[in-house]
C-alpha cells in the first residue's frame, strides 16, 4: 500500500520520533512510505529506512506569486489581535486548501495514498480544512477539559468533527469521548492504535559507545522535555526524599530548565542531579541506567517507557491520567505509584534496593511495528 505520515516538524521529541518510526515501520513492512513535514529543525530526525520518501511543505511560507497567502496570513493575524488565539481559524482554513493541492500533486506523481496519518494536534490544527477519504488524525495526548469558550468549541469542531480519529491509548480515547459528548462533536470513528516501538533499531543504537557526559557509576534516568506536563519538579522532590545515592540523570531540554536547576539547588541535590540536555541517541543513556522514572502530570501513552524496556531497563511511573496503564499491565502494574513525592520516593527505593527486575519480551509485543502498521491499514 502507499502511505503518508504528516508531522509538523522533525525536531528531537517523543511525538516526532514516533512519526518517523511509523514511516519507517510502513517501509519495513514492504509498503511505499512517504513522510511530509512543515518545518525543519536544527538537528532533525530522519527515517532510518532509505526507501522512505521525505517531503517538505512549509504551509506558512509566503510568496509574491501567491498574493492570497499574504492576505490570508495578514487577515489571520489581525483577527488574532482582535480575538486572541483565533489565528488557526483563518490560517488553518487557507493552509488546509494549500495542503490539499500539495497532496494532489504528490498523488498525481506517485498514485493515491491508501492511508494518510497526521501525528499531533499541532500538525492538523494548522491545516484543519484538509479533507481526504483515507486520512486519520492521531490523538497523542489527553484533550484539556477544564477550558470552555466559544473559540475552543470552534477549534474542537474544526479538528475532530467528522474526522477518522486514532487514540494512542485507551485512556486518551475514553477522555476524548467524554469531551466530544459534552461539546456535541461527532467523529466518524475513533480507534485505539498504540505507538510503534522499533525494538531492533533501539537495541542497536543502545550499543553505541558511552557518551563522555554519562556518569561512570549506575544512575537513575528520566527522558522528557523540561515542561510542566512532564513534572520533573515532582521527580526532584521524590529523589530528594529517597534514600538513594545513585545520581539522577535528566535527558531533555525545555523552558523549565533553569527553574528545575534552581529547584535541585534548593533541595540540596544539585551535585547528584545531571541535566544533560537533548541527546540524539537517548537509548544508550537508557541502556546503562539502573531505573527509568516517569513523573508526568499526564501522558498520552509514554513511548519512552517501551523504549526503556527495549533497552533492558526497569521502569516505574506515577499513575497519571492517560495511557500509562496501557503499559503497566499485569505484572508491571505493581510498578505504578500515586502522584506524590513520598510515593514515588518509596517506589524508587523499592526497585533500586531489589536491583531492578527482569524484563520480559512479551511486555513489548503490543508495540511491535508490524502490529501497529496492520492496525493503521485495516479497513474500519
């Protein structure tokens, strides 16, 4: 079959990595795979499978050859000044029609796409008027339910009404359906399809030489953006309360980096906590860790949990809203804890003091790329 994955950018991030992994998975399973992105980043991620065709399409690029581009952008910005956060209404409508023409060009050259997969709300918000009979839109995370306004109602209808939706976990699906019912939104359908975990590729990358920044001793690790959702503030408080002498390594960057570093200093743990920034190869860091800890306020799924398991590293997590329970099933459920520093500290001590636990291959079976590909290509 012929597939197309669309993502806003190829920057180093969990959602972007999953988009690239899915494009690779389609190609690895023998399908003609394409990947389209809007904006390039400084250190972009690219598919490993060389048969994946990569396309760039800047939906916001202005051109003197297309005066409507300039007028639509100008009008959208003027309206945004009058009605705050309304930019997507006009810009997304116009850009959606631009994307429609781009996809038509690609299909004229390559043939019709049997499946088009939009990864992330930010990706399809900017082109919400786009229509295609084989397009599906992935809900990567829980939709906020504590905000109510006419503009948010318009946004939800534009993004989700009469669309084929895919939720990355049962938690995301259940939460979304409650919001849709309240907002009178009717998707064409909504299915649960988890994220692909390229186990073999992860294990190969995990065998890379140890980076110079990596501690020489065993350590505890967290891999996530330094943003409020990932709640490293809770992690630092839990680590300070724990009895551990192992260093804590935090892989990632974000707007809270200085705040979290100051927090570590206030807790008098700054010498034990290592902020190492984004790492192109986070898997080698996961492999050599004694424990992976997730402390998020909410998670659509938590693909880093599977990646850590694929590296042979034990995992624990707070029992946050979303999809972590799709990971921590059966025997793994015991490694969840409540969202408090005391509970997380106790769980860290418990697992480290027992020298972790053996990883079972069967825990990864639901997330093998081949199974995910078949689910995306299955007729609804």
